[in-house]
C-alpha cells in the first residue's frame, strides 16, 4: 500500500522529483545499517517477540504519517516502517527456516513467498481505491496501521520454536562474523548472489516498466495490468516450488533456470512494443522472480547452523535492500546513455554474465543445500 500512498502524498506536499526520490529511499536507510545486528536480536529474543515488536513499531510509523502532516511525519514514518518491516520479515523468515528441511522447507518458503506476492498484488489496488474515493490522503495510513495491528496480534498465536531464545555473543552475530561466514560458506555465497540478481531485476522492472509503457502511449489500465501480471505469476507458481525443483532436477538447475528467465525477460523488454509480447516477457520475469527469492532463503537456511541463521538472513536482507536501492540508479544512468532498448538489454546481459559466473560456485564441490 505504501508503494502507492507515499508517492501520491509526497506529490500533494509539492515534492520535486529529487525530493520524492529521497523520501522513497528513506525506507531503506536503516535496513542497510541494521539488518545484521537485528539478526542477532531475533536469535536472542526469539522470532515471536521480535515479530510482535516490529508490528508495534510499524503502527507507530504509520500513525506518524497520518497525524503529523508534512515532510517531517512522512520521513519519520518511512524510517520507522522500513525498520519495522525489516524486523518482521527477518523474524518470519527465521521462524520458517527452523520448521523443516528438504522439500518440506521448500514448500514452507514457497507458501510464505506466495502470500508476500499476494500482498504486492492487493495492497496497491486497495491503496489506490482508498485514495481515489477520498480527498487527499484520507485514512489510507490508518487502514495500513490496522493491518499492522493484525500482524502484531497474529504473532501472539505463535508457539514452539518461535518462542525459543538462544544465547549468542556479538562476535557470533556481528558484521565480522557474517563476513567470515560469507567467505567460508558456499551456500551463503550462492544465496546472497541469487537474491542480489533477483532484486536487481525486480528493481529495474518495477521502477521503469511503467515509464517505458507510458512512453509507448499505453493507457493506465494496460500499464496496471502489465505491472500486476508479474506479481500475479510469482504468486501462482510459488506454492508449486518444491514440485518445480524436482522437475528441474534439483535446486542447482532451478537456480540457473530462474535466473535465465529473468535475464531474457529483462533483456528483451526494450525491443518490443506490442502488449501481448510485453505480457509474455512479464510472465518470464514473474517466473524468475517467483523462484529466486524463496530459493535463496531455502539455500541459506540449510547452509548454516540454527544459531547463525538469523544473522545470515540479516546479511541476505542487507544485500537485498542495498541492490533494491541501487538498481534504479544504475538503470537510470544507462537510460540516459542510450534509451530503453540499451538499458534493458544491458541489464539482462548483466544478469546473464553473473549467471555464467555462478556456475563456478556449483563447480567447487557438492553442497547439501543444493
């Protein structure tokens, strides 16, 4: 819902494109700095407690946007929501990573990612409807706060290992520990690389597909359909992730397949102008993005010991947020140089080159997570 509400609210406040970009980026600032330390917090206090605390923090951020009119409340709210979202996602992923192994874990993360995609489909539509039915921002932030309250209350129902706390030191969960884990653990390396490439593709697609479609003089309805198509495809295939991994012959082949579809979907995007062909490319991006993110979580969860998972997931999310922040800037520079065809083409080529380099990770020996 924030994807729609924050830009609209910022424009109502008279924000210039530069100021609006800064406001939108504010949400990713604290996650970049605190993702790894928060991983240690989740391990120490348990996923249930930190998920509930994150929900409360998100309510505070959304209420600040509603009651404090102006850029001050908007920026403060973005900072709090970004931190709360990180904490809730990290808590949820840690809880799920401890539920099982093998195909069972693939199914769990598949369903988790399915509901994430569902939120990405329904949330913008709901926010748009609320903004269209009211003057100004209305109660859109209050409605978001209600969903955050429900999320926090749902955490009260968690039992079992979600309540467990583990005693760890800062040396075990800090930046140096995660860097050492990254250098030594091939599964962690692969997980971070997969999520970085997947988020790069999504950052490019989400930020600039509407701009490209508008340059083709397509109607807002068509633009909305093509933008939502990617999230819808991702949502539909994720419950079947375990079955698709089995059909592809294992996680290694599935990783290569998903990144290959992302490279093709992004790289060819600037060469076509027909709605049907653009829809087919959106389906490719949806398939690739639908598999990469849950796959990266599964690989990481089975590559590290339980006491290290929260910190490792925090490192993955830090890389995730960093590339989500940088991808639109990199694409914008390419767009300035040579237009959409060059920018999309080089972005797809970058993913393809990284895909070829990834094979070196597969060739360095067997890994039980793969």
